[in-house]
C-alpha cells in the first residue's frame, strides 16, 4: 500500500492517502509558531493497518522540519509521542509536563 501524507492548509489538517484514497487526517489549529494537533481520524476500512501511526510520524517530521512547536491535544498523538520519545523534542520543553511527556 502506497501512503502519502500532505498538509491541507485550507482544511487545517494533515491528510494521509492510501493508494490515492483518503484514509485519515489530523486536524490542527496554527497560531504563529505554535500548532495544536487536536484530533486524529482514521476512516472506516483503514483502521488497524498502522496508517494512524504513519500519519502522525510524517506529520511530526514535517512540523519538525518547519520548526513549529507542537501542542499535542489529541490523545492519539500524545500516545504516539509516549511510544516514540524521539519525537518529543517537537513539543516545547515548558509544555511537556502539561501533556504528560
């Protein structure tokens, strides 16, 4: 399965497509240098295939590259960060305790 993740700023979300079909998204709200990740949704038929983790990893990679500070309000994103400490640096150090990181 070919996965492609892209920012869709008009919808304020990162989207993941599996073989060209929308499979899920992470909704965000950006204010200046900070971006709040509010909700992750994986569409019916795509759950349990690792698509959510791929979506979050590629989203965080892009946000790191863009040097944006991530506020992980979404429980799925927080859980991912707990399992992948190599990504915790995207959350500002003074905000990590707030999110249990």
